[in-house]
């Protein structure tokens, strides 16, 4: 085989756990002003470990038979990234898609650039680098053909897996040119000729099927749970039921007596801020999973529950409510909202509070990792969103060089942010270290483990206050958020949401209101708080979008028209003028807040749903919209509520403006999945605590949307396919508008306001 751009599997980058959060600068925590002034501002991919790489030598190889192999360097968890980014490369290099093979990269950020699949960044950060990879490969093939024919390179052109010489009609296939092209220098970035939009064959067409679709549908795809290796043993862990707890006494004699159980291994107790550490506890190792589970059940453990033993959801909600009603830390202040409120007559003032509970990721595949140690090296197979984080965790645990830890990235059965935190991989390394060298250890989390020991989405109480004048113009707006912060993962005792959390649909609101104040309450975390699909946009948008609907009703106005007037005419807003110096880590110049694009998705969703049409009794339409992860989304939900208060979602219309639409089929799929997930969060999902313990254990009491409850009609509307714009995110933006649109629809149907999730059912019958 002659290889063009052979793909090396060596050379690993040592990553740092401090750099591995959602998309919140380099480490997820807000920097002081002095630190920010010390260095020039970085944006986008430059803020991420590994940055971007556009070297075709890293991503493309061509066999002598013409097969083009493209490396997918980011993990696939349902977003279609294993298809979309290689598709971009194939389009630019004029490869025939049917002759393209995709392989998954191992952890190697030095070679491939950042590999952390969080924050809806894959296309945002790698669209242009992957275009440059493809263009460079195409130009190298053209140069090799020109040299072979001794003609000027301007006379040759790559067309669908071959290079043509138009004057003579000669043709050479990619396989024939591979060896010669491999010896040529990679063209400099400023010499690359990127395709014009009219020349695209795959980008934006929506005709390329997801690479793994058939294998997944036929049960042939290999996930972390599917891995089998010779001599493999299996482990499960009994973890402290309360965050910060540890075993006071362990009797493992009955566990060791279970047939098939081989060994019991202590997992060190968590120390300091949780980070990505294991929670501690006791692992049971056996010849099969069943024996390991039976052995775990036979363990006799007396737990010291530690400092969070009294954590109780009902009591904590009262704590959050009290905090939301008191002055907090100022995150944005324009005008004098407090004075306007105090001077306004009672009739002009309006306040409401909204509650969102803890939420679990509940991906279909619980965490799982396999580790084998031998000869001073570690090999890992796992379904993980952030391979470099897993590599770093194992290297640190085993005191190995990162380049001596090989991480194989398998398909993920869902992730939503949970699987970028490699505590489960670290657990597997601890157990493997206790066993004979060369023994593969597959450490499995059950559904119960996953729900009861998750990095949960934060619980919150959101209080909003507004003053409207006699012309229904909003004069002041106060949004106070009381929620434990993700920063508590990395800084013990951290309280109060950070700038990046407030910049998710709280401070970065573009409404024409003269007096605006946004505050956050400094409340403590009593469980692991992690990023979750769309993160703080969920509670902030739920509160703000329901509140706008309530203001519209109070003013006697149509919700859609009231919202559009509140947004005002199309204009481009520098996000820093809204108090948002974060802007999802992107340049405020490249990514301003464009109210015209926001208006566009509102109009598209409303038009799709037939806003304003006559509805049957008990039916209602509800609207909500959101700017998140640099994209604009709007949702209209139609509900029907019967005389018993049962809620049926009739239809959902979702619109998105994400800028250039690289893979429309996957965009629609993400909108549809976001609708279902958003409805689950709104209607049934909730994690509660008593005595520090999660009360839910499986899908019977942590409910996700059942098939029977799913909407029969789900329409998606892709708006403004503008390739002059930089790309926004797609995976996370669909979720935030769904719950408020649902609750606004319920009010339209029944006259009953829902301000606390999940809704489940209504006590008041339909009107």
C-alpha cells in the first residue's frame, strides 16, 4: 500500500484537568481583571488545550486502491461529528464519499488539536481547519499530477477522486498519485484555495447519511459496554451514598464468598474539591458482571456520611428561595432598577419565582471503562467525550507519562456533558493497578450508579421583578439567580454562579429595557454540580421566557408581538455592553448578539406552528426563544389538557439559526432530540435528596419521555443558511426554549401558570 499522509498513532499531549470544563475559558473559572490584562485576549479554539490542527499529514491517508481514510478526532455521541467533519475534508479534497473510510483517533491533542466534545464546539472550532486539511490534500494531489505530466499546476484540477489535465484529457486517480504526493511539502495556509459555496458537493446538502447509522440500527456498532478482551475481569464499585462520605467499616468476607468474585479493592476517598476524582468506596472484581454485582450486594459497609449528610431537597429549596429574595452579587447593572421598583406603584410592579430541580444526564449507556496495565504502560478503552482528560487522569493516578497511556475512543451511548468527566476511567485504573499485570479490567456503572452518583445539573430558584408603565413598556428588570455553581467542582466551597453561568441567558439579554440588574446568590453546593446539555441556559431561559409571557398577558398583549417589541429592531450588539465578556469564549467582533437573527427564528417557529390560529377547547400554543452557544433558537409547543389535568403535547415547532448549515440532516436530528429531551425535563425528570442521598434509582422514578407521550408532530425550521457568518453550536441550543414554551402553552390552554418543574400533571382541569 502506498500511503499519502500515513496516520501515526504515537505522540500524546499531556493535558491538565484544570482545563477541562464546558467552554468557560481555559479552566472554567472566571479570571480576575489583572490576570486578563496580563496577556492578549484569546478566543475560541485558542482558549482550548491543543487548539486546532490543520495538517493533512495528521488526518488523511490514501491507499494505492484509492481508498481515502480520514481521521475523526472527536468522539461520536449522537451529534454526527464522526460524519460531519470528515465530510468537510472529503468535500474540499474532492473525494468520492463512497470511497471514504473513517477511523476514530486515539487521545492525542498534540497531533489532532483539542478533542473535548463539550460546549457545541466541534463544527464551530474545526470547520475551517478541516476545510484547510481537505484543500491542502487536494492541492498536493494536483501538484503531484502536474509534476508527473510535466505541465503547469494551473492546467490540472482535482475532480471526484482523480486529477484531470484538461488540455490532453489525461487522468490519474488518487491512489496512483498517493506516493508522490506524500513526498511534497504541505502548502502554506495562505496559499490554499478553498472552494466557493457553489462548488460544495456535500457541505450543506443534507444528503450524507450518518457514518454509523446502519451499524447502530442493526446492533453492530461497538460501544464501551460491548468491549470484550481475552482474560477480562469485571468490576463494580460500592460508592459512598453521600458526597464526601467514606467507609467507616468494611466486611468483605461474604462478598469474597460469592462464586466468581476474585478480589475486593479499596477506592481512595475523595479529598478536597471533587474535580474529576472518583468518589471513593469499595470495588468488587469478578469473572463476570453478575458475580461482581452479587458480590457488591454482599458487602457489609458502615458509612460515615460526612458533611453533606443533611442535604435535603425540600429544605434546600427554601434556602434558595430566601437567597433569591435577598440582594446578591451584581453580575450586570444598567440604570437603577432598584429605585424604579421602589418608586413604582404596586399596580406597575410584577414579580415571579421559578424553580428547576437537579437533573441527571441519564444517557442510555452508563459510564464504562476498560483498563489494562503492562510493562509500565496503560491501555484504555472507553466511551468518553474528553479523551485527553481520561489520559491525564490515568497518567496521574499511575504516575506514568501521558504518552505511555493509550486511550481508545469508542462510540458513546449518549453523553450530554457527563462523559467528559473521567472519574469512572480513573476508577478502572485503580482497580487494574491492584490486579496482576496484563489483566484487562472492565469497570461498569449500573443505571442506579449513574443516577445516584452523577455530576448533576444544578438546582435553582430564579426570581424576576419588572416594572411596566401604562403603555406596557418594561422600564426595569431584575433577575436574581440562586443556584450552586459548577465552580464548586474545582474550588472547594465555591459559592455563587460565575460569569460564564450568568452569561447563559441571564446577563446577555438584548431587550430594550432602560434599567437592568442581574444578581447571583452565593449558595453552597452539596453534591457534584456538572455541565449538562445547555447548562445554565435551562433555568435562566425557563424563568425569563415564562416571565416575558406573563408580562405580555398582564399587558393584554399577544405574546409573540410583545416579545418582538421588547427585542426591538434588528441590530448588532457587542456582548460586552450587556456585561458578557465571556460570550462562550468567542470573539465579540465575530460573534455579536444579532437581534435580527433572534427575530428570524421567532417568526419561523410561529409561522410553522400557525401562531394565532383558532384552537379547540383545552388546547394552547406557547412560545419561547433563546440565544445559546452562539446560535438562535425558538420553539412553539401546542398542548392539549383534558378535564383531568392530563397534558398531551400535540406538536412542536423548532427553529434554529446556527449560521452556515454544514450537515442539515444532523441539525434536524439535534433539534428533534433536543425537543424530546426538553420535554422530558419539563414533564417528568427530577432528582431529589433526603439525608444526603439521591432518592431516584432508575427510569421508573427518574422518568424520561415515553414514546406514548412524545409529540405526534415535530417540525424543524432551519433559518438563514449564511456561509458569510461563523458557525454557531447545534447540539445544546435546542433544549432551553422547550420547557418555557410548554409551560406558556399550558397557560394558554388552562389559565394555570407553571413556575416549577417538572409539570407532571395539572390539578386544574382545562377551561
